[in-house]
C-alpha cells in the first residue's frame, strides 16, 4: 500500500497533492488489479468450512491468476477495475491530503508524528473509500459456479452494484465492512511510514545503486512492503470476508457480527494460518503498487512544479 513521503518545503499544496496522489495510485492500480483479484479469491476460499471438507480451487498466486484467466477470460483479470480505480482515487486522495496538512502543520516532525499522521490519514482514507472497496470486493469475487468462492452477489457492474446495495440496505449498507477496513489501512499506513524511510536509508548506505537512483526507492519499497504485508494481511482477510458476506433484511451480516467475531471464527474454524490467506499475491501487489504509486507521484509532482514555475 502506498503512503505519502515527506513533502519538501515550497512544493505543491495539499490540494494538489490530493489530485496527484489519487492519479498516481490509479495508474498503479491498472497494473496491480489482477493480483488484487487473485488475492480476493484466495482469501474467500474455504470460508466457514473446516479444512479438508472442500476442494481448493485456487492454490497460490500464480495458479489463481491462471484459474481466473481460464474461468473468466482475459477481462476477468481486471474484474472490479472501475471500482478499484474509484477506491484508489477516494482513499488515497483523502489520505495524501490529510497527511500533507499534518506535514505542513509540523506534526510529522514530532516524535512518533510520522506514524500517527499516517495512521490518522489512513483511517480517514479508509472511511471515505469504503463503499468503493465494498463493491470492488463483490465484483472481484464473482465468477462461474465451478470456480466460485465466497458469497456471489451477481452484480451487473459498478453502477448496478451501488444501486442494488443502496436499494436493499440504504446508505448505511454502503459502509458495511468499514470496521475491518479502517484498522487494515491504519496498520498499513503506520507500518510503512515507519519502515520505508529507514529501508531506503539502509539500501543507500550499502551503495547497491548510484546516489539518487530510482532503484534505491524501488529496493526500499520492496523491503518495506514485506513488513506491511505481514502486518496487514490478517486485517485484509477479515476485511474481505466482512465486505463480501451476505446480509439479512436488517442489513446485519449472516456470517460475522463484526471485526473481532470474524477474527475468532476464522482462527477457530480454519486455523491461525488462514489469517494469512493471499499473502503471496498481497506481497506481490504491495511492492509494485507502492513503488509505482510513488514513482508516478514524484513524476507528476515534478511536472506540476515545472508548470507552476512557468506560471501555467
């Protein structure tokens, strides 16, 4: 997951960072969405079924990608892309904006300020983007009956999904599952902000690459993403389950009562390791997504600064 880096003094404003951060993360999403589809399928597999009582349809990231390709075609690898782009724009736009304001106010210079600002910004972004993440999860889980895992909502598309959820569950229903999303993004933001800078500094000291090379950020981001994947995946599994579960006529989940209940049920019925379902594609997605987001963001900010200097 991408997290905004410290913004140099005199550069673009928080309002511009909102737009640039959202655009950068959307560009990265186009490349990493197939891994998000595979991760969603892996995390829903075996839901509420004791180990050994079902046939595993997806066996790891690469096999899952191949299975999605065979069952849903090439377009299936980009299932939920529109919802994913909307989620990235809403969530990361709000997150970059909030973090930029914290940075301008000097909060990130205080002890623990970077971690706290990242966590708060992440919580805000998760709340704002929750409806889009809900729809994204529904759409990415949908497939042919022979390969189906988890509840199948059978939406016809992005707009149809929003309309159906709103009609059946009201406005509150669009934020179902947010209790799992907020801790997930908060943890990811805090962990990455705490590790990304130190990882880059460590790589720089080893002198693996030339000073100022974009490979330093690439290596640092990949190292940091290991910590993020380990910290986030349990929350990611729970979040996916909460978002995708069916609901009753009152909008209450039929499988899980909330975040803690979902953790307990998964651990008791599927084992503790089930909380790390999909960690392979989660890591494969987090690394490239982080680096691509930061790379696109830097380039967009450079371009914006250049235009601002020329009065455009």
